[in-house]
């Protein structure tokens, strides 16, 4: 595989986002992107806000992201990037930039994979400016950075191999999203009479997680970053050599995790739907365990995960120091039908949870394969055909 050295500004035009923040909205049609939306090559629009039409015109005067643009963070979370999808109207957020690739020099998807590669991350490390609190990419120098690019046919072949893995990951995420939506609909569509029940009346325990001593290997310790979009991402967890001695701090299938400290993450919830691992959570997460004789764990847990706004409203403390007290969480009222109805619908939701588990497991294998192949392809240590053979084994 032959490479040509080029300056980044030969591969595309570089733009940065606004240096101020417009009025943000919770709903709308036009997105205000932020760096939290950049997730290891994927653009998660669920982490972005919205702006009105007037602000949108103002914030897109310089540049409006279009399909195939490389979106990246130039301050904090350095190395994160994603491609702009089609059919989305958005403006760049603060600390975000974009590169509009010259398609005669570099293919957008290859540029994304190159940006995510260890080789480019090292280039970022060597050339970033390290401030007192954050590091940043100096945009006035980014264009002069030298990158090594193969010819366009090779770029396309590499992108196709790695893209096949990412496309399957995306398809699995769609199945997961659909399963979550169906689960929520099955619970909310209950036509039988319901009654309000305080959470504390139908639980056997409601405790904060442990304060473990971390180690390089061992048992998984979930943190607040792991609880997101109603799911648990164990790839963001840390490990400890010993589990807590208190049984309620070791997760059991159908426990509900509730982020309980800090602004922005407090109130996020997820059901722990696995049964094949010994896992705990740190002290920033509350662990809710239902009494199965009083409430169906799956049904009630799904109801609870749909109440994030209500949970967030229970928080106390000043900005940046908010806390969710266990006694206040216990007062949260869930509307539940009779136990037989709960169990019947809970069985349906449980089957969908199994499907989510299977897709998450597959995505971990796919992502691990992609991350292993990415640096090898970028530096020419394996051929595209060798990579294709490895991909075929996991697809």
C-alpha cells in the first residue's frame, strides 16, 4: 500500500464553530451540535440541543454542516469525530470544527477512520496546546499537519471493510432502539386501571453503589457514564479486584440504575438486564431492587426508566453540586396496574430485553474487531483481503 504525504488543508477546507452559545431549546427541527454528540465515530443527535430559525441563520452564516463533513472536537475530548449525516439541519456547537473533504484527495469515511486511528491520535497529542484546564487543537495550525494517505481506490476498499462493521453496528442499534420503544409502548399502553405507588413501598432495597478500590482487572464497576439512553455501556466501566460484601450493592438482573449526582447526568436511568456477570456500581449511582411479590421487576423497572424528568426534579443542591437523596427517590410515585397485568406485560418486555442483550454483545465483538483492524489497515501492516477475511468471521 503506497502513501502520499499531504497537508490537512490539501485534503479539505477547515471551519470552526461559533465562539458563543445561542439560546438552546429542548425540542425543534434544527440541531445545535455539541461535542457530547461525538461518540467514537458516531454522531449521537440525542446529545444535542435545538435552536430556533433566527439563531440557526445566525450560527450558520460562516458554515453549515453538510453530508460527508468531518465533525470534530478541537477542545477537550480531542480525537473524537463523526461524519455529518444526510437529511439533518444543524449548526456547529462551541469547541467543534469541521473539515469539508476534497473528494479528489480523500474519501469522507476514510478521513473519519484516519482521524480515529492511533496514528492520528498521536499526531494530536504531539501538536495540541496543553492549557491549565484543557487541551486544544490550534485550528490556525491544523491545516499544516501532515497526513499520509493511500490512493483513492485503497481508501475506498479500507472504508468498505471497516464500514461493513460499522454498518452492522448501526443496524443492531436500530434494533435496540426499536426494542426499547416497543418496551416503553407496551408498558405505557396498559389499559387497565392503575394506582400510584411510592417507589419505596415496592422495593426490597434502594442503596447507593460502592466506593471500590480500582484495579486494572477484575469485576466490573459501573459509573454514571455507563448509564445512557436507557442502556448500560460496560465498555466505559472500570474494574475492581473485590466485590462489595453488601449483597444489595452487587447487581442482580432487573435492578434499575439511577444516576444520582451532578448536573447533566443526574436522573439518567437504565435497567440492568444481564444475568451472566458479577457487577457492581460506584457510589454515584443508586441501585433500585424491586420486591417481586409486590411489583413485577421488569414492568415496574420499565416504568421507572421512563420517569427521568421526574427523578431529576427531586435533586437538591446548587449548580454542579446536585444530589439525589435516597429518601426522596423513595417518594417517587409509579402508576402500576394489578400484579397479574404487570407480569404478563413484563414477560413481553423481558423477551425484548433478551434481544437487546444479544445485539449489545454482538456490537462489542464488532467494535473490538474494527478497533483491532483500524490501525493495521492504516499503517499497511495487513492487506484489505486479510482484513476482509477477519470481518467475514464476525458478520
